[in-house]
């Protein structure tokens, strides 16, 4: 029985809007389609903050295009009637070989965006990694998804007292894995953000007002929520700032391997080092007893002209495979990208923008749709490749397009 509220024009309008969004989501057949929906809903500055990379964005483009350097080599007449995408990620069985990579400020893409994404991750049976720079605090997310596999991403902060407080809070809130990101001593030169004068909260300027007003779906949510750096609030460090300023004030560019070793000692659970591209750095991580590395260039947002994550992956797997779990993120927008990463030795992959396009398009339902698309692509590609389970995926499944037979 529909309640009285549903007779009100407001709720009728809401239901109508929800049906419209659902229709659009069902029409979306790829992550690229979801990106288009996000483009239509977000103001330019917010879209660019997600979409953009550093400097000439060469590394950003490479992340995606380097997957084309590898081709999948199918085997036929394999019984693929019974398939499983299950994978063990740092000791826990997951439904899929992927996790949500940490993405700061998700709460400005959709109201309460971190909670929406974490709920979708929980439903899908994959880990959600919360950023230090989230809008929702780590306690808010823990309360919202008590049974989800929660990972917490930490940056080195100048204020070590505050950094230790964050570590304690993450442990108390039962985050299972600590992901320490080490590729952000300062912010890469993100020219789109500088041009758009992107700040938190968004500072309305004459030049951008019309654009914001043309995105009422986003604007109404943004006016109701209060975008801020949720994990810094009680430290008195929240405020009106650009991302580059926030990072310059808060993050510690002097952090070195001794500091990484200190964090390793402090954190009792499994730990991942995120943002490595060099095999010797991966070896150093293993020597410190770190259980996992994320091969990553921060989605092309830090050092431009650094290699694509998938290009750096094979050397890191050769250096430390078997001693630590190797993950990769950057440019993953297809089920076949996930397959290629696994074939090259990754245990799992991280989703950054692919998940954010779903979130920005339609909140929790949009993330569900992004995951559904990737699940279907992964499942059908596994069948066509002749690998019914993730454990069947091996180096023999890919060939380099540059090697002639
Ligand atoms: C909007 C946005 C915010 C991000 N914030 C963080 C962050 O707070 N911490 C972090 O370690 N990485 C952050 N990243 C990098 C992602 O964790 C991940 O490495 C990257 O998005 C992977 O590339 P992809 O977007 O092509 O999948 C961010 C990326 C984006 C797009």
C-alpha cells in the first residue's frame, strides 16, 4: 500500500525522477556510457576534478590505452558452464577480483557518496577502501556498512599526532586493511582544476554560476550536504581550500622508508602500499613485511609521463610475486582489462573512475550498475577465454601485441 507521503506532489516527482534515472541506467551498456551520464549531471569543475590528470595527461591516457598492448588468447572446448569470479584478497574470499580504490571527496559527487559507494561494495561482496580525504568520516562509513569489508587509506600527515589518531580510529572502527598511499608528497599539476579554480566547498564564481545552475540534480544535493574533509573536522583543519592547498598544508613530503616502517609496526592487520611503479620499491615493501602493493600512478593524477600501471605490472610481479599480493589500478573500465591484469599476475584490481562515474550518474544505484556491467563483462569474457574460474587465468592467456609469433 503506498503511504500518504507518496500522494504528495514532491514524492510523486521523486518517484518519476527515480524511474527516469533507472531507465537511463538500464540503457547504459558500458562504463563509458555511465561517464556520459555523469557528464550530464555534474558541473564542469566537478566533472573535470574526477576526469582529469596531471599536466598533459599523457599518463592518464596511457593507463587506458596500454591495456591494448595485450591481447587475450582464448582456448576452446573448455567446459565453462560453471563459472566463478571469486578471489581471495588478503585472506578474505571476495565475490570478484576487485576493490574500490580510495577516492577523496566522493561526497561532493553525490550526497553522502562514500556511504553510497560503500553500501554498493558491500552488496557486491567486494572491499571498499575509504580515503583519508573523504567527506564522510571513517566512523560514519563504518556505522553505515558494519558488515562490509572496509579498508582505510592513509596519507603521511605533517601532524604525526593526527596521523596516529587516524590509525587508532581506523583500528577502533574495525577497518580490516590499511592502505598507505606513498605517491603524493604533493599534488600533481592538475591544470583543469587550476583553470576551474576548483575548491572545497565549491566557491561559486560568476563564470561558473550558470554552469552550476544548469545542473539542478547535482546542485540540490550539494546545497543540502556540507562538503568538507570529514576526517579532519575535529582537528580544526577543515575549511575552504583547493585540493593542492589542502595537500600542501596537511601532507608530509619528507616521509621516507623509515616512516613507512613505523606505520607497519603500528598497524596490526594486513597492509598495502599504494602508488608503486618501480620493482625495487616493491622489494623494499616486502622487506618491511607489507602484505600487498598497489601498482598505481594515482590514475594519472601525479607524475605525468610515468608509465601506465599495466606497463609497470609485469616487472613488479617478477620481483615480488609469491611474496606479497600485487594489485593494480589505473584505466580499468572493462571486464577484459581485469582479465589482462590477472593474467599478468595481479591478484586483484582497483576501480577508481569506473565506480565514480556510476556514483556521479545516480548514486548508489549508479554504482550498482557500474558493478553489474563489469560483472557481466568479466563473466562473459572468462567464458569466451576458456577460464571458468579466476584460478585458471594465467600468463598464457595474454600475448603482447608487439611480439610476432
Ligand atoms: C577523484 C579522485 C580522487 C582520488 N583520491 C584519492 C585518494 O584520496 N587517495 C588515494 O590513494 N588515491 C586517490 N585517487 C586515486 C585512485 O585511488 C586510483 O589510484 C585511480 O583512480 C585509479 O585510476 P582510474 O581512475 O583510472 O581507475 C583518486 C582518484 C580520483 C579519480
